[in-house]
C-alpha cells in the first residue's frame, strides 16, 4: 500500500507511476549540490573527460561487507561485487553509464556493490568497449557476451541493471536476451532495474527542452555529441541502439527510477508507456527534485537509500534472494 506521501497513477495507456515528494533534507542537499555543479555542467564529455568522470562516480560510498575482484565473463573484463550473503546460481549484470563514451567497471563498482549488498546477489560490472574507439555495436556485443558468460558460469537467475546510457543498453540487452531465450532456449532474464535510462538516441523527448534549465548535469548538446560518437552514422532509431523503439514482447518485470530534474525524464516515461501497452509489468518511480542517477548519492540523499531499498525488494522477489 502506498504511503500518504506517495501518489500512484495508473491508466490503460500508461505504466504505473509512483511519485515520491522531495524531503526537506534532500532539498537542502540538492540545493548545495547545485551551487557546486553548474561550472562543470555539460563539460564532462569526450574521451578526454574519462578520468574526471570516473573520479566523480567513485564517490558513491562503498557498501559494507562487499568484496571486489577483477574478473572476465564471456570474454569481457569487469569487476565482481560479492556481498557476504550472496546466493549461488543468482547474478546481477550491471551496465554502467557514461553516454557510451565515459565510465568504467572500476568507477561504478560501489554503485553496483550497493545494489548487490541490498539484494544479496553478486553483481558483475562489465567493462564494455567505449566510443569513439569502439562504436556501435561494440557495447551491445560485449553486453551480450557477458550475459552469455554468466549463463555459462552457472547463473540460473539473472537480473540486468543499468544507469543512464547503461540503462538504455540494459533495456536493449533485456529484449535481445529474452528473444534469444525464446528462440533457442536457455536462461531468460528474470528482471531489470534501470536508473535514469537513455532510451532514445534520436533525442526526441520533450524533457530535453523543458527540463534543460532544471537539470544541473546533462545537456542536449552533450548527449548529441556522445550519441554521434557512438553511432558514427548509424540510425538512432535502430531498436538495438534505442530501446524506445524495440520489441517488448515477453519482457520480464522492469523497475525504473528517474528524477524530475533531468532532461531524460521523458526517455523513461515514453519507454514505460510503450512497454505497458505491450503487457509488460513495468513500474516507474518518479522522484521529485532528484537529478540524474541520484541513487549513486547514497549516504547524502535519503531518496537514494529509499530507492535502493525498493530496488532490493523488487530484485529479491524476482531472483529469490529474500
């Protein structure tokens, strides 16, 4: 049952949207962040920014009781995040953000570790290849290889998790893996969780304009440049690039978290609307005043801890790690 402070909206046309109000403490924290971020808004772009970007991502606090180790899954290098109480035969595949140009498994190990710790399941963060050195379909090929590798290593239940561009990549992989399992047999994904996913590289969402001033981190220009670097002339409407245009047939349950203060808000809402129309069990948590991939701010924002708790409850139910 929803609390009095949360609003649930549902219709035949739209997925369930659960709206979470902005807590006073979080409002103060976001306001403080806004005074620090504007000078760098839109400047962390291109391969030259990889070091600075990784430094920011590593600020997510380390989850207690999680150990980390380098690994290779399906020929793809990455980082394993092992909570003390992990369940055998269960795995999370985490695909990191960074607009397909930035980010690394090492930098995102703490965010993935937080999800792993809350869910009691080991997570593998894949170091998929980045553009412009490795344009589409390199990232997707690596994501598919890592998924197959988890199956080959004995995973019987797999959840796909991702944030930002990694969230979009996770939703593409979700469709591909589901289709492959139906066509050839094998292990189909059990669920997916994505945070602030980039689902439309054609950049047609209205929030790219109407949330432009409110988003302290992303700009349409940065996304356009990153998308061009990844696509290198490929059609942005390709379902293997933009999950907004993909098949939703038979997809497992999906949970999405997004803030109202981000230009990718409509990427979430439009994807969820289409998925729901195709019969997918999809729930969107919309967090008032929150910015891009806010769950990474656990320890600073109450909303981040609350979102991680919801992610854990959802994944535990689908993976059987309760």
